[in-house]
C-alpha cells in the first residue's frame, strides 16, 4: 500500500500538511489499480474504503488534538468511495442447504452439532427472512 523500503510510495513520506483531498483521491485510485502477481485486483472495495477511512480518522484525531487544521481534516471527507464495478468486489457467501448440513452434523462434536442446529434455525443466512420451526425441513 505504501510501497517498499527500496521503492516507497510517494504518500508514505509526505508531510501531513501537504496531504490533501486530491492526494487522498489519488492514493485511493492507486489502491484500486494495484494487482496481485496473477494480475487480479488486489483490494476489494470494502478494504479500500477501510483504508481511506483510516486516513480520514487519523486526520480527524489530529484535528481534535490541534495538530491538524480542522478544515484540512474536513476536506478529506469529500473524497467519494470507489464506484461499484470499478474495483474487486468482496466474495458473496452462498446459502447452505439443509441436506449439506445434515451430512456434516454427524462429524461434528456434540457441542458444535448443537451450535450448527441452532444457527440453522436463526434467520442469519442469505435469503432467509423468518425463523425455521424445529420440525420443518427449513425450505
């Protein structure tokens, strides 16, 4: 993210007073374009947003502590997050089907069996909006 010791990213050594919204936007764009060795985009949209928000938070703390001008810190809030489809999206988890759960349950320890059965009854999985009753198949 900030380069390497031999080849640091320009923002790694920049003075706080010199870092502005334009630089944050450029750094965010840099993160959006970084690729792994296999050519795939390295960071997901959520990871990039978290990195940018961390920088914003550091400036906010600096403003509260009187180290950074409040207007300077506030200007960083106007940098928009990367648009959907422009960067790698996080993986979506798929629903577990009741048959797969029934196959796995015998191989779990008794406490984990109870946890798995309890989790099946809760509406925590995608596409599930109501509680399953203990006697139904869960479909």
